[in-house]
C-alpha cells in the first residue's frame, strides 16, 4: 500500500479494520511518516549549529505555510486550544542563534475543517517527536527551551494531554466514509509537503 500514489485515499482501507480515524491514519500514513523522519537526517543536522539552523529553516517553512493557510481559510478559530504559532517559536529560536528564517513558507490550500484535521494530525503529532529531538539537540549542541530550542519544547509537560485532546477531536469523525477519506488525503498532503520542503 502506498499512500503517496493512491488517487483515492479511502480505497487504501479496503480490508483494513480500523477502530478509529486515528488508528486508520497511523496505518495509512506510516510510510510517509518514515520518509519524513529519514529526510530530516537528524544525525547530520545535530552535528553542529549550522546543521541545526538548517533544520529550523525546514520546520519554519512548513509551519509558517500551514499556519498561514489555516488563518486564510478562517479555520484557526476552530482549534483555539492548540497553539498555532509554532512558526513564531522557530523564528525565536533562529533569532537567538543570530539568524532569520530563510526561504518562503510553503504554499498550502485548505478547504474546510476536514482538511484542517488532516494537516493538524501531522503538525500536532510532530510535537511529541519534537520533545525527543529537543533532548538530543540539548545534549549535542547545548540548546535549551529558552536558548534556541523553544519550538522543540513545544507544549512542555502538557504535550501528551494536548495530543490526547486532539485525537479525541479527530476521532469524532468516523473512521470510514467520505469525511475520513478527506482527512486522510489532507494528512498525506501534509507529509508530502514536509518531505518536499525538507528535500530542497
């Protein structure tokens, strides 16, 4: 099964019994998740500050693009419990390191709440992995939440509870049917957009 090339995301679940939309997305986007991790090339990016800055640039282009799309589509208000200013956190980190974001935010178009849910599955899920990256960066480069690693600190000790709250919202959409297909398609596009941005 290849979530990247399937033209009809809902068809990917034929024969797959998913108890929730979250479970469905975990399964159908697993390959894209692995590709996203691989393209980051963390062992190289965390070798020195130049590599770390390039990592922050990749993340800024992605988050700035999606946050702009959420605002333009008037969707940010529907997810007020989430902090949709992650691009600002990254800009703060770059500023601490004496840099400014390089490149332009990626171009993203979102059409309604289902598209937003799919993209936020990728964005909010990355906050959990970000905590792990932040610890590695602290060990390798000496950064901290208030010294160049605000983004990776994310929601801090609230990260797990914030993620659980989002998953409850996600699972309000049944795991099969057209709405779930749209959420899955949007999550796949978000992963693909991240991979494309990181590959520049």
